[in-house]
C-alpha cells in the first residue's frame, strides 16, 4: 500500500488554476479534478488544508494599477473572490463525499466559519478538509503569504504550491524558452535570484519557520498524490 510522506499539508491553489483554458471564472472540470485528487490524498490519511486564491475572478493589485482603484479596497474585493472559489471547491468536494469546512479571515457567518486556529486544527484532526479563504483578512498581503502563515499556525509539514508549470525555472517559462527546472532550492537562493516561487514575504516567513515548499504542476492529474507520497515531482524549497 502506498504510504504518505506527510501527515498534514497546506495545498496552495491559485485562482488562475481554476480557469482551465478559459480567460475568466471557474472551469467545473478543473474544480472536479482538484477535488478528486484531494480525495485520493485524504484516503492515505493525510490531513489537508487548502489556501485558495482569487485571481480568476478579481486581482486587487492589478485593479489598483490598471484602474486606479484604492489598493486596500481592491484587495478586499480580491479577498471576496477567494471566498467564492472556496465555496465552489467545498461544493465539489462534498459532492464526492469529502467533509469540508470553509474558514474565513473576514467574518461572514451565513457562508463560512470565522478562522480560529485551534478550531482549524481540530477540524484537521477530525479528518475534514479545511479551506482557508479571504486571505489574512488584511490588504497588501497575498494568498501566498496566507499559505505560509496558515501552514505555520496549524503546524503543517509542508506547503504544496500548485502551479501551471512543472516547478521553478530561472525565467518565466511562459515568456521564455527555458527547459531546466530546479529540483532543489534554498530559501536564500529564491530571494537572491528573485525567482517567482512566492512573494518575498511568504518566502521569508517560511524560511524563519523552516516550512518547506514544493512547487509542482497541478495540470498533470495525479501530481498531488505523487508529491504527497514522496515522488520526485516539481521543485523542493527548504534550507
């Protein structure tokens, strides 16, 4: 029987990953695929928390630059976008029999539980998938930073950063023809080279708390399971 390498993970999913081949919104096929992969991981006894972005619906920083919106206001709207994505993921998971709890950093009792660290840990111990939404509840912080913060708070073993590419490259593989994927990096390598793994706040938080990060391609079905079982997939970032 396949054994898991990690007991508790935080899966970071960008909002853009939910678009699939569309330019906006949520692709139901992608959402269902992610839900199915999470269920596979849960079957191994792994405790799963998810931090989800909102870039498929609204991106605060872009709105503040392109439209001149107040940055704080734009970021709050972006946080609400993550709530919509989180509820959609909850629906996809519960339709296949996976019990979930959505926990929000901005209180909205009719939709989700307020984020309370001890309650989140208890949900994980009871084998529920916990979906963290609304970022940290504060503007100017990304959902990458949220993933680093929540992973540290709930004592996760690792952050799994799900992306559209196979790992971390020296240059953006979407813009440049690069083939070599880094297999292992140190936190300081990421910061010094300006590699686009996570923002600097998120990387610094992980470095201070010795929280490893694995960056991998979400579009390849089964990759979440491969990462959790210790297969050589993606880029491993640690000390």
